C-alpha cells in the first residue's frame, strides 16, 4: 500500500468518525422535565459576572454562628486564664502565710527552749556541749 492510499484511508476514517460523533451528539434524548433553553449549552454553563461574583462572595462569607463560636472560645480561654492566675495568687499568699506562721512558731519554741535552758543551767557544765 502506498503512502497516498494510507493517507486517503486515514482521512476517510477521520471524516467518518467526525460525522458519527455529530450525529450521536444531535441524537441525544432531551429531558422534557426542564424547559428548552433557546441559547444553548453555553447559557447553562456560563453565568453573568455579577452572579458569579455574588456566588463567590456568599461562599467566602462565614456564618455569624462561626464568629459567635470564636468569641465564646476566646471568653472561655480568658476566664480560664483569670481563674488560673487567681488560684496561683491565692496559693502564693497561703504559702507565704504558712511560711511566716512556721517561722513564728519556730521562733517561739526556740525562745521557750532557751528560757528553759537558762532556768536549769547550774554553771558547772559548758553550755551547748553538743553543738561544738
């Protein structure tokens, strides 16, 4: 088979395919539930620019419920931080009070022990022998 015959055969095949695809496209059964659109398929696919921009504006806008949830979460976080700070402050105050109380009790008991030693000291033995 020569190259011209191959070329003509491929052209005929292409022409046949194109013919049948256009017939098949036109032979599609229309859906009668929808009214016929005189402007064609392009009208169904494309929309005016104003409608498209409104669509994207609506899609990008978040609902008010979202912002309410964000505000509630922030309030909860702030309340937790305030509660944590308050509890920490109370704990620090209690620790300071307990430390001062222990120091005062220790000082009183030390003074009492010193007075008892002074009272019972007879002068014969060195004081605080065990502390050297």
